C-alpha cells in the first residue's frame, strides 16, 4: 500500500533526506549553489557501541560508497574508548574501568573530527550524538556550530554537544559533577568553558533528568540555541527521531509537541530504520512483545515492529506521518544505516541506505 500510494519507498526516503540536508547545509561553501547530496544521519564508532573507528567508517562512507556527508552519532553516558579506539584511563565515572562521561569526551573529540575533515576535503562530517530523550527514546542530534567552516578548529561544536548531553541525556546519571577534561587536556580555548550551569544558566535536575518534562525542557533548549536566545551561544541544529515505534515510547502527541517547539529543529523521524543486515527486524525492533508474565502481547507486537522495512508510523496509510502532513507540517522521513558493525548487523554507510 505504501508503494502504490506514495511511489517507491526508497526514492521517497532519498528525496526527504537530500532535501532536508540541502536546507540544513545552505551556509556551507561546497553547497552554496544548491545541489543534491547523499548522506547518513546515524552512525556509531568505537566511542560507544560501534565496532569500527571513525577513520574506518569515513573511508567506507566517503571513499568507497561515495557519500557527500555523514553524521557521527555515538550514544551518550559512559565511554571506555574514543573515536580512534583508544581506551580511556581517567575513570571520571568512578566505576573502576577507566571510563569517562560522554560530555567529558566531547570536549576532546573535536580534534579527531578536524583531523578527518582534513583527510576528506569537499566532504561534510558532523560531530553529533544520539540523544537519549527523557521519558521517550532516542533522537539523533547535531549542532552545526562551526562544523561547516573550511578551517579548523571546531572546538565550539564539542562544547555544545557536551553541554546538551550532560544536561538532557536520560541515561547520563552524572549529577552535579564539575566538567573536567578527563586527563586529556586538548581543548583549544579553556577560557570559553566552565561548568555547564555557568554557561547555560540551567541546572541538571536530579529528580527530573530522566523523565518526560525534562525532554520538553531539552526541546526548548535546542530552540533557544538555534535562535540565539540561549546564553551558551547560537548554533543551527537538528534532531531526528531514531526509531520512533521500537520501544513504543513516542506518541503522535509527543512528536507534535516537539515539532511545535521548533519545526526547524525537530524536522522528522527515521521512518525507514537502519541495521538492515540484522536477521531480525531492522534497528532491533522487536519480533515479539512480551507481557511481564511472559505471555505474548499481540497488540504491542503489531505496533513495535517494521513493515517492509518501514516503521509503523510511516508504513500505515492514514497513520502518524499522514496525520502530521495533513496538519500542514513539514515533517520528513529519513533512512539511515544505524551503523555499528559491518561484520554482524549492518551495511556500511552509503552501501544500502
């Protein structure tokens, strides 16, 4: 039904992806005249649960499969290695494993991204992150900041990512910690950073940080960053829901609320999820949803799976996406690789989706 009414799903997805990216990257010199580009908004490295380093991912994405841009979107919370696969030893998390917090690592990561940009002139590489949305699930979030500049350094981006992840990631339980560099003193301009509270005027709430109202506060924060109303500075940014029905955590009301907060930030959702080599359902959607007593919940199973590779919010005619479009919203459908490992679950960025 989806194919008949809307045309080829892959063409629709590519159209939404490329149009959105052209709109987002209009300030980049390489795209000043406007042209169609291809990219991947959802990839992981050794920084979180990926099996490959950033240089390995980019070699495949840019050198082999010909993408024009890519966003590296590792998970937040605790890190045991950087994007080059080098193990941390500072143990600022305090778990005895040498791990550091993602917001700590973000202050250091920008230099690795700058080095890779120099390796791939004419390509666009974003240092982003996959946000654990309080009270909901995940959303790929990128701050443009200085990332489309032709010259280094781009440490400002690391600062935006660090601020946001510390304040608003539902799985980051570090409360009231002063940010340090975790023993990796490479931040370019220490005079421009201090505690998150000093920079942003916000304090991480120990009671609310993992609950739904804090997610709305985060949406308002992104709106203010984009408009320049946030004390920490101004940056274009976007946030794309990663796999909206997988955990049944996003409702159409949530999507409306976030899109209403700023339609230029909350621009769409991944309606054609990645991890396409997974022998189960894409992006680890559930084959079967079980109740607490171990019996199968048929209703939830039908809601939390993919149909022909599409999330139910996209696949159902007259469903969530159709409702959003009928309301006049410019809400786009994206497809990505959700890349973690070419050896097990996924295609390389640009190889399939």
